[in-house]
C-alpha cells in the first residue's frame, strides 16, 4: 500500500446535481489523504473555482446546463496544462470518452461505479496516471480500428435522428441530395449498419449523437 501524500489531495467537485456533489463529498471527507477543496454547479463556475482554488484533482460532470464538461476541461487545460481532471458521466459511449480525453481529461468514470472506483481513480490521476472505466476502455479498443465519422457526417446523422428526410437535410445543409446520400452510405459503412434506424441507435449508444 502506497504512503499517503504529505498533504491531502484537494478535490474540486463539479456537477449540476447538489445531491451528487454532497454524496461524493461525504465519501472524500472520510479519507485521510483527501479533502474537498470546493464545489461548482457548471462548467463556467468550474473554471472560476479552479483558478481560485488550484485543486489537485477535478471531478467534472460531462452533461451540465450552460457550459458542459468537455468545454470546461478544454478551457481549464488551456490555462493550466497540468490540471488533472476526471470526467463523471452516466454515458458509456466511447465517443464521449474520446472527446473528453482529447480535451485533456485524465480519467473517465461512470457514476454507477462511483462507490467502487472513485477513490482509486482520484489517487491514480493525482499520481499522474489515467483512469478509464473498464467498459469504456473496451468500447474504445473495439472501435479504435474503425474510421471515425466526420463532423458533417455527425451533423447529418443528428438530422436523421430528428426525423428529417434526405431532401430536407440537403436543403438545411445547402448541399445536393446526392451528396447527402453519399454521406449516409459512408456513415453506414463506418458504423457497420444497414439502415437509418440502426445507424441512429448505434451512434446514440456510442455517444456520437444526442437523442
């Protein structure tokens, strides 16, 4: 067992649900090697709090009103490249995890696994390691060899999810209908699906689009 740090690990908790913040704080405060440095309810507050408190580790909710988690991670890391941030989420999708990691997050933790993994994740990230929930890591590995959807393909897929036919998608994007059909063909190939419904459900499960 590794020795506790000379001073407690200072943790900033960012989540728009007060009950979750209080529950996480209660777990942390029971530890000899950790202390809650502060709380924030959204991404904008997190940026201000980080600058004021300079915590060792941030627990950042992914989905929040206003500025969400990924944008807040990018903003904090732009000013503080050494910031250590763990994303908290209810989503298992590999696309969400990859977006968070590319933004500079050091960990990705499912809220359903907080009781089992929270403390270990905080300690690991504090030591400079990464922490990925096993199911998320498996999803990332599974899809790593597949070609990623382009921003335009994601946009089209989101419109398909909204029930828009090809002609309407073409009009909204200012492109020809054949271009839309070509993009949809590419989407099907990349997601390894055969129809629009399967494409939407697969993309939603992986966190590529929002339903």
